[in-house]
């Protein structure tokens, strides 16, 4: 359709006046998002209604062959503008709006062979002023930055009311880059060193507009993963996500260390046996870089040193790159598979970069530190598969990218590296974990359904890494990849709580005999299954405008139909004792709730917009469970002994009926009963449809009720792990 005339721009924030422009050809999508191109000037613009923002740029030449079409792609029905222009070579552009999604997809195609400098679209030079910028740095673990970094990172732009836009590459992630300063220019294009682009090369960019930072992140991520057509994994998709595990990586007690009397294998076998005797239900074992052959050469080519100079100076005890991906016989004399059989646990196996001195260079195509040959990937993944390794962990991804120039400059090399890894793992049924990833690896990883987890903070999880962990979890979660915080010790309650609330992995690295079983059982059932939220713990919208000295407030949630429970963690980041507050709506529960203070064991009933206040010391932490009130007037919080009391591995279902709440409770075979608790204005009547219940305890002053629940005799099997379980079904009636 065509529009004519000028309109006054009324923006949601104070802007410099934008000029009026003549009409062009337009398409309109969801939420009133409109894209327009003017034939004579080559000016294109994107205009939103909520937020009421305009982003505009020019092609640098007149537009020709303008057309509008409607169609369907993986994201649904769309309306698309297409046009042509010339900038050294003949180019074709497109702007696609979607009927049901608040996103736009930009495309640029070169009709002739070209270079990276030509591929830059969109390039906005007019947009709202005084927007805040946020992105991820081009460093290991993609740390968050409240600036706009020029790399293959999504750019978040937002105002003080948290109206937001997210832009990112939507193709060619290994060679893509965002450019500009967010003040005078916003541009999507390619790395400067990219050359030799063939005719008909296409690059794409995705843009989402919305109200609320987290809602806009979700719209962007859902669209980007939808374009890939890959099924994203659930938070119990593999063994590492489902169960408590033991980690030997950097920060763990057995990272390049072991009991000298037992040896490495003997130390780990003894630890596993102790845990079985103590009923500490670890269900897998992670083997870090210590188990295979390496050089002394660091990534910069300098001669390094042993990882632990108190241990034998053999090829496994070195800092450098990979020489041979096999278990060193000094550690595992009978091989990796024999060790796995003795411990009786599935394994997660680490790998790093391929050293320039490795014989692999003579047998396979390896560029710099990166294997581009699919046969190399099949060889190493096949070796792991034969030893019951269930997850392949590719570490040092930043170093591999930085020391393999072809990955950053070639259209094919980056995809060959990551595709080969993913395909070989898929063929053998292994999942993958990325570690030390750059932002582009997060985007690239969204292409692979078997990339289940990604490290989002540095080695050895500690308080100083909590901010990075939370903000980078936001990136991972938008792309459907589950965040992993890294190893910690079982006595560290807050670290254990945060790992559980990440909805990802929970892994410990204690020295044998130092573990805290009681603490661990706040996170898992007696069979080792993690009771976790549906979504990861993420900073609430207000944390993008609060400043770095204000206390952090982050929330995760579980949805049982219309009933949502949010889990809210807060910690001090300044030097003073401060008052902190949130509303139920701010943490994702826009209805009447009970807010339960897990540390004080007290609760308050609040309306959605009521503020819940508390005081936080500089080094203090606080944890709250915010549970929706059912139609029967009852808020069932769940298992009083768990961090996530109504996670669906404990409360499998909640049915909210007008006069009663029906709960399905899941038990591990070792669990004889579970004590549930909640809040109501009157003592509820609780009966069992399956299993049985004890007497109801009720405190009329606080409204807290408790009841012991016992499973029925029939065994079932919980998927996807096929774990044997028992169940009870109870009804809670308002009296």
C-alpha cells in the first residue's frame, strides 16, 4: 500500500525532532509495526506504535523495482517489501514484517561477487535519541556490557520506561558484525576481513520491538530460533540437565589433582563409591582437560608449564593444546571405556584447541586451531561414544576463533567447524556444551538442537561472577540454550541455589569427605533429579536502569497452567544497607499472590501492584517464593525442603478448579513421603485421590498449612530419563 503526507512524530521519550519525509511503499505487521521505502530518495524506515519509535536510513541511491508480497515462512505469515539499488554492485534488499510477531527481518543480496564493505543493511542514521545501549563483549563467556559492542552480538536499545528494541545478525554468524555507536549510526554487516563473497550471497538481520526488556529479548530469541527451524531442548533434555553431577574442571578439588595413594582413576572411583554409600545421588561425572595428551605451548605460542608441578610431568599434565584425544595410559591404564564401566556413571568429556604440533594436521583439514574436517569430528566423537560419554564439552572457543583466521574471514570455515562438531555428536547421540564462547557462538549455537548448555560465567562460580552469570543467562535463554554457571562446592548455599534456579546444570567439585548432603538435597530428589524452575533466573526489567550499585533482583518461574510461581533472588551490590522492593507483577506474576520469605519462613498476601519491601546488607542475599493464589483461595508452595518447592519434578501438575486445587506429586523410589506447605485464609481440607495424606497442620495467624503426603503403590516412569517414580494426587478444598 502507499501512504502520503507527513505526520508529527510523538515519541515515548524526549527526542530530537525527526524530519518529515514524503511517502513511499509500505507494509504493516504485528503491533502496528510499519516498514516503508521511498523510491526517489532510497530512504527506508521502520516505525513502531508501542514503542512509538522510528528507525530510518538511506540506501545511498534511488530504489527501483519496488514490490510488495505476502507469504509464509517458519515464523508465520509475512508482508515483505523488496527493492533494488546499486552500491558498487547490483543489490537487492527486503524488509519483512510479520502478521503475528513484533519483529522485522531485513535481507541484502548481492547479484555479483563482492566484498564485506558492501554488505551493510540496515544502516540506520535516524532513530530515537538518548536510548540506553546493552550488548555482549567479544570475550570468553560473552560478558555483558552497558554499551554497544561491535561484534556479532545482539544490540539492545531501551529507554527509562524499558520500551526496547533488539537487533542482531540473523545469518552468517561466524563472520557477522554489528557496527556503529547507537548515537549516530546502527549498522548490521560483516567482519572487515571477509572477502570473496560469491554472487547471490545473502545476509539477514533481525529486529524486535516491544514493551519490556525481557519481553523484547524473548520476542527476538523466539524469532531467531524459529528461523533456524531447530527444536530447542527442554531443561531436562540430557543427563547433565536432569541430574546432579560431579565436576573436575578448574575450581574443582580434583582439577589436575588426586590422592597420591590412589591415582587419578582410583581417586574418582573412591569418590563415587563414597557418594553411593552416603546416598549423595550424583548421576554423571565430568572429566576436564587433564585426561588427554597436550603440549606445553600456550595459545600465543609461548612455552608453558605443567598444570601441577607436584604431579608427574607427563603429556596429560600440561597447559597447552591438544596433541591426541585419547585417555593417557598413566591415568587410565585400561582406557577410558574401562574406567567408565568401573565408576558406573555416564561421562561428560572436555576438549580444548588443537595444537599446531598435533599429528592431526597431517591427517585432517585443520585451520589454525579448528578442525574443519568432518572425519576428525567423527573420530573423536566415536571414541567418546564407545566410553559412554553423553555430552561433549568444547572449551576455549574464543581462543580457537582468534587463532584460526579463516573462521572470521571465510564464508564456509566457521560453519564447517561448528557443523562438523554438531553433526558428529548427533550421529552418536551426544549432546554438546559450549564453553568460553564469544557472542557469535551463542548465535551459531541456536542452529543445533543438541547444543543443550553453554557456560555463562568464568571458572569457579563465586559471588563476583553473579552479575555476569545473570545477564549472560538472559542471552542464552533467549536462544533456548540452558546456562551453566560452572563448578562450586556443596556447602555454598547461595551458589547451589543460583545453579538450581538457572534451570540448567547443578554440579559440585568437593574434595571427598567435604560434601554437604543436606544442602544438596535442597536442590534434588533422592534419585538425583534436579527440582528446578521452567525458566532461568534472569534480571528483572528494572535492573537495566537501576545502575550497578543498586541491589540485584532476578526472577525465574514455573507455570502450572494459569498458576505461576516466581522465585526471586536478590543480593547487595553496594556499600550500604538499603531498602529494596518489588511487586508481584515485576517478577512475572500479575495476580494476587503470597510472597514467602524463605529465609525468615514468613509470608504476606499481596495484590499484583503491591510493593513487597525488605532490607538488604551490602553482602546480604534474600530469597522469596511468589506463589499465585488459586481460584479456591489457596496458594500451594510445594515441598518445604526444596529450593524450588513446586518445580515440576516434584509438583508434576496443578489443576486450578473453582472450588479446589488438585496437585500431582512425584516421588523418587527412595522417598517415602513429602511435606507440602502453602497459605490460605482458612484451614484447607486436603484429601488424596491417589496415595494418602496425613493430618493438616494450620496456623490461623499466618495462614500457613502443612501436610505430609505419601505416594501410591503404582510405579511409573518419568520422561525423558525413564526414571522410576511414584505419585500421589491430592485435592485441596477451601473450608
